[in-house]
C-alpha cells in the first residue's frame, strides 16, 4: 500500500488489517469515515487521516471490559 492521502477500500482493509466482510460491517457504523466520490476517481476514496483518527479513537480492550 502506498502512503497516500487518498486510499481505496482495499487500502483501508490493509491499513486496518481486516477482510472484506468486516470492512462492510464497519461501513455501516455511523461514526466510520464516509468515502469521497469524485469523477476523477473510478471508485470512492477515503481520507487516510480520517481512517487513522477513527481507529485511534476506538476504546481499548481494558476500557470495554471496565478495568
């Protein structure tokens, strides 16, 4: 994966270390970053910074378990 500002869904999956099924589950979440669409791109693209920020905002396992 290139270190670019705009990334495609396959790059998002690679960045997060997830497969297609989990990616489509995440896309349904209200707080997951929304893709950008533009005629210049063949497919919707995501901002790498938004994906990273979203992932960093996730609670740690300790926070989920109430420790």
